[in-house]
C-alpha cells in the first residue's frame, strides 16, 4: 500500500512539475515607469505568433523538443544582463525545461571587450578582435557578428559557466571557426585533450560529442608561427528538452552591420529559431541622419534572411529606449529619433505578422531616460542602463511575454 501511495505521489509531483505555469515576476515600483503599457502588441489573428505560442505550449505539455528564442541586438545585448534576466526567469519558472545554453561568444578573450556575467572567459594569449561595426574586416563573420583570431602561437580560451540559478549541462560543443592553415582545434576537459568527433568543412563547424556533461572546458587552438585560427561562435548543446534563449549582441551594431555578415544565415541554421527578438536600432537612430525608410528596408532584409532558415519564424520587435546625445561637456540633449524609430517598429510588426514590445512607452516616453538615470537605473551617457536598469528592463519584457503566452493558452 505504501509503495502504491508513493508511486501515486511521484506521478502527481511529476505532473505538477511538467505543467508548471510560468509566473510574472514582482517588480519595483517607479512613478515614471508606465506599467500599464507593459504588453506585447500584435494582431490576435497573427499566424506567426500563434504558431510560436503553440510550439511553446506543446513542448511544455509533452516535455519533448526544444524552443529556440534568439535575441539579436547591440550593446544592450552584448552586456548580457537584460537577456540573462529573461532567460533565467523562463527557466526557473519551469526547471524541467532547461534546454541547452546554446550560442555564446568568448567576448573577453579579447582585451577591453565586455563579456556577459553568466559565463566566464579567460585567454592569457593575445587575440585579434573583429566586429561587424568595422568598416573593413579581414575575416568572414557569421551570426554572432564578431570573431577572435589566434595567430602564431598556441592559444587557449577557457569557458566556465557562472550562473548559480540555472545549471547548464553541456555534452555537445560546436565550435564555429576556420583556418586557412589546417589548424584543428581541440577541447581540454579535466586535463585531457579531445579532438573533434566530426569536422564539417562546408559550414566551418567542429563538433565535439562528449562522454559526460561539463560546465567548464578550454578551447585549444594549436597555432604555430605563420598560422591562424578564427573563432566566430561556440554552441553549447545537450539532449535535454526545453527552452534555449540565445543572445547575439555586438557593441555599436546597427541593422546593416548584421546584413554584412556573410555567414549569418549559414550559422543561424544551427539554431533554427522559433522566434527572433530584435533589439537593434539605438545605433541606427542617430540624430539628423536617421533615414526611417532605409531603417525599415534594412530590417525587412534581415527578416528575409532569417526566413530562409525558418519561414514560420515569429518576430518580436523591441522599440528603442529613450536616449540622449552628448552635445558638450556634461551637456546632453534628448534624441527625438526614438519617436520616429518607434513608429517604424510598429510598421515592421505589421509587415511581418509579428509583435512589438514598446520599451519606449514603458520607460515613460520622451525624456524618461533622465528619470531612469536619477533613479540609478541608467548610466551617465543616458543611452545605456545600469545593472539594476537592465534587470528591470529584462523583467518587464519577460512579464509582457508571459502575459501574452498565458492569454493564448487561456483561449485553447
């Protein structure tokens, strides 16, 4: 009888865990934040958004497959605090659906290049940094829009997971990179070096299938004099069903900078996104020269490239945050182009059957960035947020996403 009761209890607990409902997070209250505006705006008949939410619901119920969310942006995304807040909220709401960590990049392998805090990177050797914002670059770039190149000497890049709230079990590492000199990368795990299980020269992928899960490893690039190897991304995978929230960001990037990445589509095939969250635009909307028609055309071209990979991909556009421009020593003027960009984002959502998260309105509208700065939520440049600010933005976006998802489930 005890065994029967224990079995029943285990089944009930498993059932409750499998159907756990994601919950909105509690937020600090600020008078200048427009909490009522915190919602996803989209046509309720949107086939793309319905398909995304249904994929999410099916995976949640069956605990099979993976939901891939790809968030693409500039410095707000490279910093990692915003996206990691959303990621952790999603995964902690349902710990049975922690999927692969997914695509990362070893930003701080290069000097003066900031890295997200949820994983640490250490590289004692000097590497050359290439970003898609450069006018010209010597190596082809892919989805990540950034690369580091090791030259002339053996180079080691250590990767260590650093997120205590979520455990990422990695049993498959895909290194994106290339060498014109035949350099073959290796992984060092616990003192043992491992060669690739498979090399796909067509897609420049070095696949390492590991015998056990790890959260720390070192990429070894055995370059000699006259040799180079370029790393353009690292994918961390496993066989677990669940949600993967991929974060792609390059400081200073605009939409055309991603369009220039020759291997963008090729690398995106590795992720096959169910939804792409766009956070690009703050660098496009510069004063005076902001061309809204070109901004829209560039975004639609980027959308078209993503649809090559997945025609059913949904799109969520995050409007630019309110921002200021420096016009003198300690003097800043509000950037009115935030309002113009906001209009374009709404039009893009209509063009693509997608959604808008109106960050501009949620912040409090024009000149609200100064209020965020006074509350220690924004930096003195009045463009970027502080850690607390990024976490608040991430929590706001998460709550809007969960609200829309719950509304969809309630109708089913």
